[in-house]
């Protein structure tokens, strides 16, 4: 049994490595940093986070979900500050885990989470459309959106063909189940694009390689002084919270895919924190648990955490032994991989289901997406959370008033829900519209909460009606 588990973990680690390789490189390129830094984060995700407790089968590395935020941070503060941002974000995650706050990430509104993923996916797609045609993208999200009008005339036809072919392979390859099980679609797509580019000598931009050691930027202590800047602090908090949320939401999804040990959320959060502190020390990208790699790990038959550790070993060996292979990869091909990944971040089915049953949640989602696309990721999530809280407070303050006549000829007014000052005008309008010559029985047994304003108003109404009104209530009111 033990030998079978070892064999299963070995094979699963190779599958995850093949999935992770193009994604690590693509996320790094989209984040505006050398490709090797994405591989460094993948290596740390395997060797460091992979060996720590928390989730047994979840795989960590650079994620498309943080691409937008990292790009903005690098553009605003420089790649030199990236190490400090990631390092301190890791410390924040360690603190959150030590305080036992990991489980609270499950209490975030689903609409906000889906809105965050949709916003990230849309921005990622828009940004990579420029890379598909070997065009330099504008620095801001709004600039990228407005630039789409003139983009078709700027695109290089050859690069666009390479990117389009990559997308076609990504869509069609999974339909061949036997082939998809043997070799992951992203690797096939990138390999085909690289082969076509090399065989036909296509003049397209390719991945630049500087070497692993040359790309690593050891943590610059002088950059800690930038933590006094409000924007830098906000970026650190955004790194920590969004990376934590993506990791823990992913853990819940991965737990549904297997029957092994369940995730310990606080330990997983601390494992992610340790991984990010190491990534920060090396000046690499921030790390999260990635659902694509994790699902591939489970489906490949992984039994223990050994598979995710080994995937980090394969990434390290590849980067150390054959880094020159990266120079064969067209940038347009990686853009195709990321456009495909961005499309998967947009939860179309979930939004449809939400629209059928919870249309108010769709409003929260749309507002969150708009705030992210036209503002930035961190502010967009805050806007979404604030709107979700306001929506919940509004719904909690709803009250229903039902009027009927009983056998004794009395008008029975039943009040149900939460009687607060927010709904007092509706309640009083209903009561004051009752005929003045009829006996009225006010039943408050269905009231789950009543504030002082409502209690005083109802007492005043009963006193004004005199003997013609009686009220019954429960202890909850």
C-alpha cells in the first residue's frame, strides 16, 4: 500500500509540474517581472508551503488572481519593493493564522468573492489581449479599456496567430480525455506554439531569460522605510487578505474533490504565511494556493503532501538545468494561456444560478466588478464588502404586516420580522389606515427583534386607539 501511494504521488507531482510550468512563467510575465521569479514562487510553494501542515493536497504557487495587484504594485513602487511587500504580507498571514482567524474567511459574501474573481478575470483578459498581438499595454486599467478601440490596428498578425493557435489548443485538447489525462492542455499549447515558432522562424517576441540567480532580489532592508506610505500599507494588506482568501476558498473546493484529511484553515493560513515570507526574502511573486494545480494534483491520484513537494523539486531542477528552454516560448502563447485562465475566473454558471434565486447578490457582484475594473482590486473588494454588509442590514430590518379578520369580528394585525426604526413608517402607515370603529388585535409574536423606537411608537398607537386596540407579544419583543 505504501509503495502504491509513493508511486501515485510521484506521477501526480509530474502532472502538477507540467501544469505549473507555463502558468508560473505566464503569471510572472503578466505581473511585469522576470519569468524566473514566477518559477521561484512555484518552487517555494512546493518545497516550503508544500511540506507544512494545513491542506494535504492543495498546491501553491503564483496565481493569476494576484497578477493585477502585483502589476500595479510593481508599476507604482518598483520591483525593488516587491520583496518587502510580499515579506510583510506573509507576516500578516502568520499573525492571522496564529490568532485563529483562518476560519473567518469562510464568512465572506459569495457575491463579493465571485465579483473579485470576475473583476480579476476581466482585467487579466483585457491586459493579455495586448500581449496576444505583441503590443505594449497601457499602465492603467482604464487605459487598457479605452485602448481596446485602437488595439486591432496595432496587433502583429503573426503574434496574434500564435496566440490564437494557443487558445484553440487549450479549448480543444481537453475534449480528448485520454490525451488530456496524459499531458495537461497548457503544456501542449505552449509546446505547440514554441515548436511552430521555431520551425517556421516566426518573428515574434519571446520570453527573456536572465538566469535564476540573476533574477532573485534578496530582500532590501532599506525598502522597509516605504511602509510608512499609506499606499504601500494598503498594498500589503491587499496582498495578505486576497492571497489568504484565495487559498482558503480554494482549500474548501479541494476538500470536496477527495476523501482524505480535511483542511485545517488556521494551519493552512500559517503555511501560506511562511511561504510568502520566504518568497519575500527572495524578492519573488506572492504565493497562494492555486485551484487549477490543486485539482490536477487530486485528479492525478495524489495521496499525500509528497506530490506537491516533488512538484517543487521538478521546477527547481528544470530552472537549474534547462532554463534556456524558456527562450523558445513566444510571449503571445503565454498570453493565450492567461486569457484562457482569465475566462475561467469569470463564474458564468454561478452568476446565472445567483440571478435566479438571489438577484440582490448579483447587484453586489456587479458593483464589486465595476469598482475593481475602474478602480483597483483592493478598493473594489472593500466596496463590495461594504455593499454586502449594507444589503444584509437592510434585509435584516425588513418587516411584514399582515391584516385579517378573526371569528370574533376583530381585525388581527400580525407583525413579522425585525421591527426597527428603518421600517417604522411602513408599520405606522398600515396601522393608521385601519378603520377607527373596529376592534383591533395587534399580534407581535412573530417579531424577532424590536428596537426602542418601534416599541414606543406602538405603545403610542395603542394608547391613541384606546379600548379598541389590544396587543399580544412574545418574550422576544
